[in-house]
C-alpha cells in the first residue's frame, strides 16, 4: 500500500510534465490549422467511444478493471496510460477516474474528450432565428386598441379653464360662475362642474354676453390725426398697421376714419364680427364730437334729426346735443348709425357749420374714455360680448 502511494505521487508528477507537453501540442495543432480540443464538437450519446480504452471495462470511478481505489497504483499502466495520476491521471482527467473524463455512466457525452472549458451547444438554424424575429415583430406591431373615452383622454377643454383663459377670473372664480348658473353653452345653462367644450365651435356666454375665445383678438386704437385708416400704405405714410406690427396674427380695421379725424377705431381678426359692425343692416351707432363756430340756431338739432339732403341722398342724425360753448366756439355731439364717407363733416357743412376738428368718441357700446391718443388697448371680454350682442352674434 505504501509503495502504491509513492507510485501514485510519482504518476502525479508525471502528469504535470505531460500538461506542459499538451500545451505545446495544442500550439502546434493550431499553427497547422487543425482545431484545438476545446473547439471540437462531439455528438451527444458518444460516451462509450470517448477517451482511450474507455468503455464497458471502465470501473465505477473511470479506471480499468485492475485500477486501484483511486484509479492509479502499480498496476495502472497501458490502460491507465500516462494520464493516470494520484487522483485519476493527467490534466484533463476526471477527478476520480483515468483518462480525459471518460469511463462510467457519468463520463462521455458532450463533455467527453477533455476540453478546457464548457463546450458551446449546436448553433440554431437560420430559419428558426427568422421565426423568432417574426414572432417578436408581430407582438409589437399589433394595432393599437381603442379604449373607451372613460379610460382615454376626453375631447375638448374644461369649461372653467376656457373661461379663465378668456379673462373671466381664476378657475375657482369661474367655477363659482357655473355654480351660480350664470354660464350657458349653446343656449343651455350649465349647472355641473367638469363640462368639456370646444372653444372654436361651442357658443359660450356669461350673463348673456358671448365669451371671446383665445383665437380671436380685439383691440381699440385712439387714432391720432394724420394717420391713414389702412393697414399698409404704399406711399409710406403712417397707417394703422404701424401700431400692430408685432402681432403674430394678421389684424384688420373695422370701418374707416378720415385722415384728419381722430378717435376710436377697432382692430380684430374676427371677420364676421367686423363685417356686421360695418353693415348698414345692423345699424351700429357711432358718436362724434365736433368743434364748430357759432352762433347756433336752436333748431339745428331738429334739422339734423329730420335729415340733411346730400349729393348721395338724405343723412339723418340719431342724436344731437351741445356739450360746451365758449363764446363762438361750440363743441357738439352727434350720433348716427350711418357710415358713409365724411358723413358728419358733410352734414354740418351743409347746415352751414363747417367742422374745425372731429373726434369719434364711441363705436357702438365701446367708448373711448380717457384713452390717450396713439394708445392701443385690448378689449375686455365684457366689451367683446356687448359688441357681439349688438350684431346678433
């Protein structure tokens, strides 16, 4: 038994020498173009044929029938080969048997042959790879399922948000307007919160006045004397467009004023409103202050209201009154719903009182107030609502 142990250790040292020789042999095989042992493939089920002398005669631990308890011993020779060591042989031998992992039931198979690492399995066919890729694409290319509106994004905007954006107050204040039944949409009073509307299509009113949406702009300009009532002037004169050059949306003026006439003029991008405000059918009233020289007859107002014959027909004033009188200087107020060219100047001149200065102080319900000459201001939502009600919008 002692000599057997010494022989086993000697065999182990021999195994170490063989490990160096094996490396040199692998390098020679690689240079010659032959695959290295770890690059070779072995078919599954070839266990009985794997390894030298491995087969039915191999013992339970991988050694031959005459192998000792550990596979080595003095009698381990041709069947153990130089790979048989103290624990089963050379560098690729099994831990308990002789030869390169060959022998009994646990030996053989894909791991047989003594590789350095784990051998890769057989490559998958290209057809199988194509099928996998096709299944993945089909899974991700499914048509999008249409969810009910209760689960998806609802159409329109919340009513209180639209009202707040239109300048009716904060969202909380707009919710209070809804609770007070002061808001109506398309002619129906809204009593519940959370209603969704389309500002472009739905008609929204507060206290009977239409709410202007964000897409429309309404401005009032106090036009100075010498400014031409046009958005562009080919002669380079100062015009209305000079006051709104920084606006992204194109605006146009509502009606006209003479070059020397001052006062309020409206600018908007709401085409239908502008058309109705200037159409004679709707008869929107305009108010003017005119400076004339007296003395004035007492029946001048009656003459103007009865009608003054002009070259293009009769012209009648809706209202006339004397605002201020200083000696022979009179400041009179004239209101009329007509919009013919130079209508006020022509009427007073026909009555015998030429106009020295003329200012338009109101256009329908929109008054000039204390707005300074040349200043542009945005109309409030209430003013826009009153304009729309004036022309049945």
